[in-house]
C-alpha cells in the first residue's frame, strides 16, 4: 500500500499498522470489483454479517482475516521454500506459485462484499507506534462516503430513484417516531447500577434530528458520527442508541 498515515509516538497507542494497510488493500479490491460482485456470501468466504442488518449491506470482510491474509502473503514471499510449503523443499516454482495464489485468494475473499456500513463498523487493534487514529478515521469516513455513493448508484440503476427514495423515506418516518418520544423515554434505560448514555445529551441530539427530518434543519453526517455522550447511571442503553444513530447515517448518506 502506498497510503501512509502519521504514526503516534512510540510510547503512545495507535491503530495496528498491518491491520489498517490490509483493510485498505481489501477495500480497494472490493471497490474495484465490477458491479454485481458484492452480493451476500456464504460461510466459506470469511465474511461476517452485522447483527441486526439485512440485505447485502450487512456483510463485511473480516479485518483480522485481511490482516492474516496479508501476513500469509508476505511470509510466502520471504520464507525459504521449505518454510513456505512442505512440498516446496525441492524449490519447485509451481508449488511456490500455488502458495502465492492461495494467499491472494484468501485476501480477495476477505475483501468480498465490503460495504459502506461495514466500513463504518470497522475497528482496529491498538498498538504502540501505530497509525494516528484521527487520520485513519478521517480516511475511513471518506471511504464510507465513496462506497455509499456507489451503492446508491447501483440501487438506482436496479430499482429506480423512486423506489430508493421511498425506502429512505420509510426508514426516516420510523426514526422520527422513535426520536419524537418524550424526553427521558426515547430509548430503553440501563439499571441504576449500570452506566449508559446521559439521557439529556442523547435527547438534545434527538431534538436536532427530528428538526432535520421534519423541517430540513442543517446537520451533517460528521456531527452524527462524532457525537459523544457523557456516562450516566441509569442512562440510555448504548447499543440501542448506537443502532438508531447508525440508521440515521444510512438515511443521510442515501439522500445526499
């Protein structure tokens, strides 16, 4: 990969370098694939389905799988013949080529069916001297936007703009119903002994989103992506809030 991000100090934690580079390589493969090559895949592909998702947008390539594929490919090019493959001790070029081909196929399977939603849910291990999270996150947001735009174009060609907008409007209506509930009661709450999102913080953002959907109030995708809520005992359940905000981002990207 030619993409290089600034690194944090050697005593600080940043994103695992090999995982980031392997993921970006997988994303490039996925983006370069012809239309129609991003359908749902089965268990043999190494892709995983996001909980609660539906359709082909729920599948993402495994970051760890992509990193492992990259490590395998590097090992196959640098190890001695006997280390790269038991049958390669005689230096047979054909066997070495087969090992390299297998590593490439593994990496390609990890790239299969990567989507905007999958990019949004990507996470990397934290290592010392890793890539700057701020710079990598900014790149992932741009990558998500690019995938979302392409997915929208593909859907428009397949079903037409009217069907696409009808689906987005239906999702928006469901979100407005949820976000318009009385303050303090918009989401399920944790127990008094558990910590959740501070209700007043979430409600404040919910009010802005209702105005966005109903009145066209200006709010950006980045404001949703970077929203931070203070912790509170007995607060809103984090998973439920995150899921709704995730759907908000989907709708906002769909109607850009």
